[in-house]
C-alpha cells in the first residue's frame, strides 16, 4: 500500500507535534511506503487532500490510502477535500480515507470502535486489507445552494455554542486539560442559553415547529462533544441520519436529562425529540451559532437540507 498522510501537528493541544517522530519511527519499522504533508492553517487539509489526489492520479497509484492524522476536524477537512476532488474529477475508484486519532475529541474513532491511541490505530491501518463503504452526512445550504459533508454531526444552538466556547478556551490547547474543555463549556452555557425557533421538514413532508429549541443536532454517529452519547443507536452503516431536538428544559428537566444521558435513556423524555430520516430540512428563524464536526460555522440563520452519501474508509479493527 501507498500511504499519503495529512498530519496536523497542532491537534490535541499540539500533541501531533510531540508524537509525529514516534509515528514516523513506527512507519519506518513496518517498512511502510508513505508520503507526509503538514497542515499549516484551518482548512489547509482540504487543499492538501486535493493536491495529493491529483498526484495519485497523475502517477497512477492504484493502492493509495489517505491517512488523516489529527482530530475530527482534520478528518472532516480530508473528507471534504476528497469529495470536492471527485466532484470535479469523475472516477470509478475513490481513494479511501483512514483516521489516525491524535486530537482531543476523536468522536469518529469512538463511534467506529477504533483504537483511540494512535499506536494501535496505526497498526490497524497498516494491517487493513480493504476499504469499507460507510455513510457520511451531506448537506445543502438552501439559501446559497452550496453543499458540504460531515463524518460526525451538524449542530445548531447549544452544542455549537459549547464548541465555540471550548475552541476558544485556554483548556483546549493544553495536553492534559484539553479533554475537559467541552465539560467546562457545557457548564458555562447551561444557565444563559436562550431557546430559538426551528422548523423541521421530514422526508414524509411532515412539517414540525419547535419554538424553544435548546439543542438541535443532525448526527451520523452516536457521539458528539468529545464522548457524549447523544444517539446510542446511530451508525455510519445506516443510510439514515438522526436528528435530535431538545426543547429548553427547566432546571429539574436539565438534571433529569443529564442523569438519563448517562443511562442512555434520555431519548424517552417528553421534551426530547428524535427522528431517524433518509432526508430532512432544518430552518431556523433566529441567528445562532453552528458547528460541523467540531468546527465553527459562525452565527447566522440556517436553511439546510440533509441526507447521506457513501465513501470508502480504511478501517482496521482489532
């Protein structure tokens, strides 16, 4: 196999920079054939992926694998780069993506039961023999007719506000405390967050309105926010997406929600709404923060259509 590595040295509070020499040592010990490029700014992995695919096609490499080495954001950008490239270059065979978890959240690895320690994850990647087709999220922004993709989730409101605070927290870039940045941000937002109106269109054309939306997330995996099990049964092997809406809870409802979350029974609560859909449309009336795979989308109104598409992933298991 030929491995093309997109390495984010800043992932996990600069954890990538610390362990890259060890990754390189393990690759060399395995006599792996590889080429590595390094991200330098947010969004750079998208461009690097397109450049690598251009090189792979030009040199007629038939056994290539692109390894996204970083956090969920690096994986997101790598997927986006692949989808953008193949949108412009039709191909019967798409280069699979492997994920080497180096970040602080690593929800994708957790969801697919991949090792979250890079050393075992790399062993599994090198031992893998064939790609697995999985479903990834796809969205169309109906306001400007642009689209995008996500491996984990697309959130509006509470979770996006948590991501915003976590990303700007001093804890985020700390090697040890980085994993607690989401928890600290959740506690910060809970008291002050105000609900917003969201209109939902299901694939049956049923229209629903929620006037005091607290949390709205469209997800392809069980987890978000660094390990919070929001939809326990969600799976990348299911072509449907899961939409979870939590209406603004009272204090006792919030306590109940958190308690039931740990028991994985929170979706039974009356103020929580769960939909499993092949396609759906979300329309918000107020400006709210959004996030996609832990990356900020800014504060705005949203009019988004969601579905899934397939892409090959290089998933090695124990």
